[in-house]
């Protein structure tokens, strides 16, 4: 009885090498996917923080405009800020005998948008009127 060529350990060696290559390929692909997802998440966090910063700046600009012109009740057009942009709007609301202003700013950084806002209440002090912050969101 003669041993056939290509049987026994020789065949297992070829299959074993193929299984190692498949396993190594799967590990490399899994690591690449993990790296891209991690990088995307970090980029999303940076954009989120940037959008919040831009919206806070837009809110500050709207409040500054109100300080300069207390009767102003409109919106700020799209304005570029650093690597993004913001818009802001002021709306007047009345509740019984109290007047409120709702100030909202939306900051955009790439595809991310975040909103900051506050509510102001008109208060009369003597012969003067002043806007008092009621809430922040």
C-alpha cells in the first residue's frame, strides 16, 4: 500500500494556512471598523461641543442686541462664527399682565445643530422697565 500524494498532514497544512489567513483578515477588518467608529464618535463629540459654543455665542449676540435696543423683537440673520454659523430669534409672549421675551439661538457645526435659549420677564422698577432672566434652556 502506497501513501497517496497530497493526503494527511500536507492537506491539513494548506487548510490550516487558509484558516489563519481568514482569521487574520477578519481581525484586521474588525479593528478597522472599530477604529473608524471610534474616530467618527470623537469627531461627533467635537462637532457637538462646537455647535453648543456657537449657539451660546449667538444667544450672547441676541442679548447684546436687546441691551442696545430693548424694544427689539426680531431675528438675527445667519451669521458665520469660527467654523460654523448661528441664527437667533426673539419672540414676545404675554401671559396675563406679564410680558416675556423668548430668545433662542441655533448654532451649527457641520451637520450638528444645537439650541440655546432663555426667557426674559419685563419688570417695572419705578419709572423704568428692565428685562429679568426668568429661565435658561
